């Protein structure tokens, strides 16, 4: 292996670690309702597709989603993302993650379990990785007391 090949392999590993940190920062910022810090993790033309909760584009759309949908409907959430599969190709990358989110819905103060997968694309801008696209597929949104075995999917409120 040449020094150039070794450097390229190390760069990919560093990029994967940076993307893992990006995903972790997303989780912390959503949970703490740090909107400006959260929006800084996205490209200007980013898009999110949260299925039954809608698709949102660019800074205005992302602001609407994270402020008027997520923060407005949940009084507590603790995102956990794991089992990443990250593929880096130069200044672009893709990722797939499982997510689990114990949460409390504001209306009725009811605890729920939320789980699914994220499919994402990232772009490296000025040496820093950012989200360009996130698609969330929900596997269940279930009442805490009943779990996904009895009630696998609650209708959105």
C-alpha cells in the first residue's frame, strides 16, 4: 500500500467519524430544542421527508418542521441513533441508521415509543459535513403502556 492510498483510507475513516458526530449533534440539538444549532447542520437547500409528518425544504421549511411540528408536539424526546452504515465517495456520502425515541406528546402528556430508520445524504462543504437529505421511515409510534406489540402505530396528532 502506498502512502497516498493509506492517506485516502484514513480520510474516509475521518469522514465517517465526522458524519457520526453530525448525526449525534442532530439528536442532541433536536432534543434540547436548539433550533439555530440544528439548522447549522444542514445545507441551504436541504430537504427532510418525515412521511406522515410531511416533507420540508430549505431553511424556511426546516424551521417550520423542527419548530412547528417536532417542538410543538413533543414536550420530551431523547433521540438515539445507532447501527450506521455510512458510504463516503469524495465530498458526498450516504448513511442509513436505526433510531429510537422515547418521547412525551404534549397533548395529553402521553409517553410513546418511536422507532424507525433514517436514510440520509451528506455533503462536505468547506471541510465540514452537513445533511443534504433525511428520510425518516417510522416502524412504530406506540403508547408507552401498550408498546409496539399491542399498538404499533398511533395516528399523528
